[in-house]
């Protein structure tokens, strides 16, 4: 089968990347294959996860590029040279410009640790999202996978999954539960769905 070629963009530990690698091994992800993992942090543990799974790892540092424009130019070149069909943002802490996103319409997806439109947009990422959710006293939170457009967390929603907030939750315990019960489930599902659309359009 002619699979969609996937690039996973990361900045940190790579737990969502691991969920995708596991989904590939188990057959949940079958219409696409992870061709490369690209990190904007040299010490991201996600690169180690890629290496252990025999997936190519690439580091592109903004400080080496000098500007966001140059960083995106180098990134685009890395993607195009590997014939990437789909970009998955899995804890990638660099907002991509409208100019970049235009190159991949409905071909970039992101996982966000809340039920969009709650606790999303500029400045909402990582454990901060869970901190804000607890501060507001929400009883239900979750995760969202959405297409990426020029607005931060503003693209069309693909999947959402709700997670209950417990009375004694801390931002750290809530983050862990949202990952385990939502992110690691809906990100592989969404990646498979979009990969299957790409493969169908190609045939």
C-alpha cells in the first residue's frame, strides 16, 4: 500500500510521538508511516525515541537560522526533500507562520491539551493549560486534535475526547490523565484518518 509519509515535529519528551510509534506498531496507524522526526531542541528526548524506533531524527535550531523566516525555510526544505505528505505537531513549541501553513493546507495537524475553544490560543501550551483549567474550576477537560491554520489553535477540529477533572487534581496529575485518556488515543486516530484521506486522494 502506498502510505502517506509523515513528519512528526517535536520539542520535548515525545510522549505523543511514542503514542504514534506504538500506533504504527499495533496497526492503528496503517495508512501512513513516520518518515522523520524533526525537533527544534537539540536535547529533546523525542529524538531518542525516534532513534530507538529506527526513524530518522533531524534537529533544526532557530538560533542557528537567525530568524523565524529562515527557520521555516530550512524546515520546509527538510520536509520537501523527504516527500512529506502530512505534518503532525506533537508538543512542538514553535508557532508556524501563515506563510508556512499555506504550503500544507489541511496537511498539518496538532494535538492540544484542552477541549477547544477552552484554554487555547497564544500562550496556552503544556502544563499551563491544565493550571488554567484548574484555576477556573472546570469539571471536565480533555484534548483536541485539529487542523493547523494561521490562527493559533484555530483550525477545524478533527477529534475531541473529554476527561473528568478530579477534586484533588494538580496541574501535573491532570496533564498525565489527559495524555493517557485522550491525547494518546485521539492523535493516532486523527493521524490515521488524515493519512487515509491523503492515500485516497492520490489513488
